[in-house]
C-alpha cells in the first residue's frame, strides 16, 4: 500500500491530480485476486471505535457516522472545499500526512482488532495473518527504493508510520545510533510477543499488550509530528507555510482520541492545529500545544519519556510539562485565618 502512497505523492508533485485520485480509489500495487486493495477502502472502513469517525475533529463529531477521512483526502487531491485556495505544496502535505498518519494508524488498529476478535477461536491462522498485516501496514514494503524519474524522491525509504517515526525521531532525541527511530524496535518486539500470545491462546495478555503498548506506541510519531509542526508553523502565515495542513492532518488522528479523557486539551489542540481562513495558525502558541499534549498523554496511556525532548525549547520536555501541570492541579487555595 505504501507504493500507492508514494505514487500519489509523485503524481501530485507532477500536478497529475486525476491520476493521483485514480491511484487512491482503485490502487495499483496490492493485488487481491481480481482487484487491488486500495487506500480508499482503508479510509472508509468503519472505525475501530464505532462512535468515533476516523480522523474527524470534535466540532463535526456525531455518533455512528461513517468516517470523513476519505472526504478530507479526496478534497486535498482535487483542491476542493477547505483546499480550494491552498497551494500545491500545502495540498501535497495534507495528503501525505493524512495517508501516513490517520489512515495508517487506523488501518493498523483495524487489523489489530481483527486479530483480537479471532484470538482463541478455531481461526488461529487468520488471527496470525491479521496481526502480521498490522505490522506490515505500519512498516511498509518498499524499504529503500530509487525513483527513476527526476524528482526529489531519490533514495526514498517508504511512506508509512515507520517513515514518519524516522523523520521526527532526531528532533526529540529518540533515534538509535543507526539513525532509526527507537520506537520501531518496540513495535517489532510487540509483534513477536503478540504472535506468541495468539499461538498460545493467551487472549487476555494480547488485549493487555494492545491497550498498554501497541496502541500507545503507534501514536508516538504522530504526536511528535504534531508538536514539530506547532513549533514550525506558529510564526508563519498561511501563504508562507507549505506544511500548514501537515500539522492539521496529523492532529486529526489524535484529537478525537484525546477528547475522550481530556476534552479541554483536545479543543485547544484542534483550535491551534486546524486551518481556518483568516485565523492565525497556532494562535495560542506552541508552548500551550505542548502543555495540552503533555496533559493528555496519561489518557492515551503514553509514557512521556517515549516522546522525548524537542531540542532547543525550554518547554520541549513533555515529562517536565506533565510535572508542572500536576503541580498546578494539586495546588489548593489556603484558607484565610484571622
């Protein structure tokens, strides 16, 4: 599927939007009997949580509604709706980060949920297959590929959550000595343990693994990306910033999830990362976005140390921001005495 993502990106760079939309809807690289698996299918699956439209922001969120991620991606490809006046590069980034973040995350969790449902049944082989597909969707299949056309994509290393993790790990000091994101080793370890649990019918352990490790660690590079774009875009206006919609696209992944436990923080992140015509981007400042994310991590079951520290910012350490937030919340007003 990541080959389709790559080709869509290249086609949009070439302004071949009809061809990009065709790739998105009908696929070209993942055969499934007489047809291809498609990104469109992944974008229009029912959500893992049926009350949560995929990647949909709070103020449009209604229960049991079909996902709107597809509408966002197709609008960006076609230059319609919100993207009517967006630049070519802004549309490219919106599609790239939507496919890489929102679509990839929920597609992975769809397969993980399928494996959980099949665990302990007579369909063990199918459960294993679904679990393996989850890792494949997160990691991708391209590896290193050299583009034969004259673009900026030579030496390309995929288009999935793995690639996003590798892009942002250096900003937070979370790369290994080889330059790869340290979170990837955790994904691989989780995959092996999950397969073992499926084989041994240890479904409660599999559920615990998903809830406490798999789901939270998949969100790590997405959150790192949001924080990076909050810093990157806060001083730029909409005409200057090619990555204006990149931050919004990633935020659409986590805002509905944060809203379950921390609605005020979810609203602040949305208000600052969402594009609104005539409104300053990151209007409350990146520091407040960092604080809102830090407060939200517990509700997402994410250890703040997995995010790391954004280099060069006094408020770039989410663990410190968490401590500060807890301290402020626990402070009680002193009763006056006469």
